[in-house]
């Protein structure tokens, strides 16, 4: 029995982000150099979207740095942005120093518990007094304390975080949007529940005759996933656990150009220089991409 076309959520990366407009708040998945929705990020940059508010995972990397360099970002909630083994994120650092974007100083608890509150439709969450002896509340006045009405103790409060769109990368999805995220993941399922619209790029879409994934291994159910962008190598040049490793050569090129203040040249080659993700794959070449699979053999 074939899947009714009307129930299929599968589309292209370009069509998946077509409704994201200027000023949107974006929850962005991915951990360091792994599992980031690069095909979706590239499509956003090509569209020239502006004034985004980004709330990435606490371990954000190259996608955030690229969006800043492309002039897409107005506000960033930041716990960490870096290029992992390649050092600092140059465009983020410049933007912070020059104050060209608004920085919400945060830590992992701000992002994790803020999204948990948002996913639960709560106004805030109350935590133990986390920040005694630190200066974070001084630079982020939205971190506040109050009195626990049950014990009388002082607690720290973090406001709910919600996003207009959540962008994530998965390894496998069926046509109804039941996705599986392999390897290390943080809490993309919580971020998705705190997003009004959930868009997932996936390396593989199951055949229409294949059974849906076992619910026990589904990372996000189709009930909350609005669009599935079929994007083989959709995390490249970052890794997609179980499918391919990161492209060190291209990441080093990005780092070197970014450090030199020449990120525009990188974007001209790899983002604006192609029409869509399919053309990007052609540009990168089958042999190069297949070589990245050796990492997981």
C-alpha cells in the first residue's frame, strides 16, 4: 500500500525554508561539528533572510558563525559558539566585539531549561541558586531570583524560550516526518516541542512501501514535524553520525577565510555560487562525498 501523496511531508531544503521571513526566531540543532542542518542554513543564506533571532544548542558551531557572516542575525542567545578542534568562531567574535548583533549572554542551563519551559508552555522554570558568585546575572538581567513558596528558599528563575521555527538534521525519516537522529544528540526533541514549526533535513527518506520506524527509536514524531527536507549529505561539511564524517579540508578552508575576514569568498563559492543543495552536491563531487563515509566503516 503506497503512502497517500497528501500525507507526505517530503520536500527540498529550499522549499522547506521558503516561509521563514525576516525577524523570525530560530531554534537551531546540532552539536559542535555534528548533526547541524547545513542544507537548510545554506538555503536561508541564499534567500537573504535578515534580522533572525537565533537560539542554538549550547554547543553551537560553524552554522551560527556563517549566518552571522552572511548578515542574517540580529540577536543571538549564546552559551558557546566555536569551531571545536579548529578554534574560535571568528565572525561571532567580531560581531560581539563590534556589537553589530545583540548578544544574550547565557549558559547551558539557560538554553536547556528555557526550552523545557517553552515546550511545557510554562512562563519560567525555577532552579537551585545556580549563579551565586558569578557575574552572569549582571549581564543577563532576565536571570532572576525569587522565593520558593513551599520552602522559603531562594531559587533561580529562567524564562521560557520558544521559537517560530526549529531547524534540525536527522539521518532517517519516513514520509510522515517520523525522524531518527543517530549519534550524539542533546535535546532536539525538546527544542522541537518549543517551536511553532519544525523543519528537519534528513540524509535518507524511507521508501514509501517501507514500514514506519519503530516508535521506540523515533527521535521526533511526525505529529510535530511539519516539513522533511530530503538532503543527502545535508549536514556537510559537518558530520552526520552513522552516515559520513566531517570534511576537515573544507572546514579548515572556512576557518582560514573567516580568520582573514574573507568569509564572503567562502559563501560566494559554496552557498551563493550554487542554485540549490542538489547543485552543491554536484560541486563537491561524488568521490569526495563518498570518501567521507569511510569514517564510519
